[in-house]
C-alpha cells in the first residue's frame, strides 16, 4: 500500500513525464466495501457500505481544443479521444470507464473542452473493491475542479442551502451509475458510486435505494478496522452470474406485480412459497431478510453495539451462501478462517460474490494478528496465501487546485 502522499508524488511525476509542465487540478476518490446489504441495491433495498482508504488519484489540466489525453500508471497505457465523439473503446478496459464518465456527465452538463490527465491508484484491481467507481468519481471530481465540465451546481437553481452539497453528490452518483450501466455495459446498482462519493472517515453509510435517503453512521471510537481478505480467485464468472441473479429476482417481482422486490413483505413471500419458482423464492428470501438485517444493523450502529453489527454481517454471509448462492469454497474458507481469529467482530463476502474478497470488521488494535491468523489458516487449507488489506473507513471523493 502507498500512502496518499506517495500517490500524489507518483501521479504528478507521471503527469510531468507524459504531458510536460504541471497539473492545475488534482482529485482523489476512495474504494468501497459493502458491509451489509448484499444484492439489495438493484432490488430497491437497503445497504450499509463504507468508503475505505485505498485511492485512485488524478492530476491534470484543461487544454484548448476538444481532445482528451489520459495516462494510467497502473496499466502503463494511454488513451486519447475527442470529447464530442465518444466511442466506447475496448470492452472491459479502464479507458472505457474514462470515456463513460465524459459521456455520462456530458448528458447533463456542458463539456467545455479537452484535458490531459494522469491516473494512479492503490485500489487492488478486480478484487471487488470497486476500483472502477473509484476511478469514475476521481475523474468526475477532477473534470469539475479543472473546469473541463461545468459544475453540477447549475442543476440546482436554489441558493446554497443545507443538504445541497449532498444532493449534488447524489446527482453525480446517478450520472456515473448511468455511465457504467449504459456506456460501459455493466448492470450494477447505485451502491458503488454512492459509497465512493459519500464516505466519511470513521463512518459507515446507509442508503435506501428506493427513496435515496441516506445517513452517515459512526462506527464508534476507536473505529474498527475493515479488513479485506482477497482469495485471488478470478471474478470473471461473476459478470454472467450477476445478471442471472438479477433476472431470478425479477421473476419474483413480476409474479407479485410489484415494482421492486423490496416492496414485497417476507410474510407475503412465505404465503406464496409453494407457488413460487423454487430458485426465485430463495433469492427473494435472501434479499428480504437482508433488508431486515440492514435495518437492525443501522439501529445497532446508532446505539454503538458493534458486536451486534458484526454478528449481522456473519448472518448476511450465511444467507448469501445458502439462499442467494453467490459464495464459493474460497470465500467460505476465508470466513471460517476469520471466525476464531483475534479481534473478529463479523465478516461476509463483499460485492457481487462468487470470487474475490471477504470483508471483516475487526477490533482496531488486533487487525495485524487477525490478518496473520487468517492468512495462515487459509494457506494451510488452500495452498495459496490471500492478500489481506487492513483498511479504515475514509472520506469520499474530493478535488483541489494543484500548487507547484
Ligand atoms: C456489485 C455491484 C453493486 C451491488 C453488489 C452486490 O458490487 O456493483 O451494485 O449490486 O455487487 O450487493
């Protein structure tokens, strides 16, 4: 892991090497973990997440003309495109995400001209920590700070007032989600973009994906560590499975003639159990019980009952594994390895599932011992050593003017 100071220096140096001169604006966005609320977001449900202290950072400046030139340190590659004629570029590439941000902002905001930007980051890629939403949010903040794209404040005619900054961030999160869904072609919910934009150090974030009501909830003092254990198993499978699960949930929604799965009560599901398709009803039971766990989790955080919150995370993992069927032997093994490890409060698979990471809440002073124990136990069983990242809840995306 590099500190944010290292990333600053790295991205500035890359900017100078690639484009010459100095950047005028910088931006940074965190990664995210989902703490509770697995596969609830696109079902209009409830979720609790946190932004974490792994970042994407951008240094750049506006230029005359309509050309965008970007350089990624992590991919050792560049991209170039005209901001008025944005073609998607290669499938699944980081460049497609970059272009998608311009496309989605440009749908609602005036794109004033071209830009040059260097991008660096220490978010593990493809590990389920939303490196893509982190990139999107950092780029959007940079484009606005550098004056390449007009400020979203133009979307709100009211004078500055309480809550306006958050409303604008929510509008931005939705634009970026649309970019990911329609331009990049990945059918995800709002969770990722919301989390990386709304983070607060030491706080979790709750979101009602139907009403878009949200809250920042303290994780207590001292805040627990958020320990991400990466099984390093390939997430390629996850894309097809994600859409399959969405369709399975949709079938139950159609059966009840509802708008969202969220609108159906658990009792209704139980009453119709025998008439429902045997796969869809399990998926629905997970989503509905998960919404209830998120509600109880939010109450537990408000009352400072962290152990209860942790137990709900572990219950969430069991429900994902048994009803939503999106766990995997490696993820179950990581959770089993965590269960008796020092400082463990609770843990679950993170994000889509099937591969990638688990997220664990761990008493802050014991995170090192926890990491060593999980690594050792997992390695003994699987023969591979997981990557363990000890993280903390962090602030959301920000931008600033670059000084030399
Ligand atoms: C992925 C998606 C999110 C969410 C999670 C599952 O991370 O990007 O929108 O659906 O899976 O909760």
